[in-house]
C-alpha cells in the first residue's frame, strides 16, 4: 500500500523508512531537549512547535510507527471527528447521485406539463396526459423526499458501530455506507460474508473500516473493485482489504483526498484498532489487514 506523502513510516529505532522531504526536514530539525513522544514501539524527539501524531502498525511484518508532524493548531485535524467528517463528505458526494434521478424526472415532467397547458389543445386525451405528468411529479416528489430522509439518516449514523458486536451486522453497515462513499470514485465494493461471529469490542470500528476502505480506494482507477473479506483465526477475526483492477499497476484516477486527509484516515483507523488490542497489517503489496480479537 502506498502511504500518503505527508505520513512518515519509522521503525522502532526512530529511523525514517519513507516520507516526503518536507516531513523528513521537520523531523530532522527537532531539538531533543524540547521533548519527546513515546509509543509502544519507540521514542521520538520533537521540536516544541511541532507535534508528532504517531500510531503503531505492522509494516511488512515489522513493528513500525506511522508518524505525522503537525503544528499545535493542526492537532485537531488528526481526530476521530476529523476522520468522520472526511468519510461523511465522501458519503454525501455519493448519495447526491440518488437525488439526481427524481430531480431530473420532476423537471422533465414539469416541463411537459407546462408545454401541454400552453399548447391549449382541448380534449380528453390532453387532460389525461396532464394527469399523468402530475402523477409522475407527485410520485417522484415522494421518492425525492425518501432519498433526502435516507441521506439525513445515513449522515447522522455514519461511523456509529452497531452495539451488538455481530460481525454480520457490522459488514452490513460497511456495505450500507461504503458503497455510496466509493460511488463518486467509480470504484465498486465487494464484501465476502462468512458465518457471523462476535467481536470483543466494536467502539468506532465501523469508522475505522470505512476510513481504511477510502484509503485503499484512493489508490484505485475508475472501474476498480475494493474487495473486503473476513478470515477467522485463533481467537481473532481478520478483515482483509485488497484492490483489484487497473489501479494496482497504473496511476490512480479515483483519488479525491489530499495527502493530509489520507494521513488522518490512516492514523485515526490505527488509533481505533490499537485501542481494542487489534493491529493493522500493511506493506508495499496491495493488501491491508485489520486483525481484531473475537469475543470469548
């Protein structure tokens, strides 16, 4: 998986393995006397006016850190609320397509009704046509109202994980939100469902999975497919995401987020997964895994 340019990948000794020049300079210009950031995999000095957001991940089977250098005022951008806003925006862009169809139909039938009335041609057939236009407008207005209600519900509920811990229910929610979120990128989502299992913790897990789906889709080309499958292991459940299609070998054409937005999605997803004793496994290959403990 290709990391966003503003995100540094460091090993447990603090050695930067990848990242853009600007981020490297921020890390290199630090003064150790100003402080440090400590995680389960290492300690990193930082300058007083630069904050380092860091989360442990498994990169190519090695314990590493995802690190982003941000100013004090930019810390709010690397939060669950910021990640949810990015996901909601993608969802909103996709759901707009569900509103266009009834709107176009209403406009067309309204124009036909206006033309019919202005033509002034008397007769029963003319009245019947006008009644059909009115009926179509009424029907499409109801469909539009339903779509708007659905839009509001989805935006309000986006990222709220079902509380019962059932894997099948969680996957249903991933599909419910993931499909429209990827729609404007012209990327499909395929979910392989297996026997339902309970997870030991689900707080914000839906948000983490949607954030990672968007991150994977950012590397896609139009017409590609993001495939999400679950695997059962010894006391663990693995969510495996992979990209299938031209985007694997070609430059991505479905990208719509900035490097900082992509970094926020990855960091927040890692934070959520780490908080429930899970882990994210990634590497240069086009596969990303989220490994979580199952309920006893």
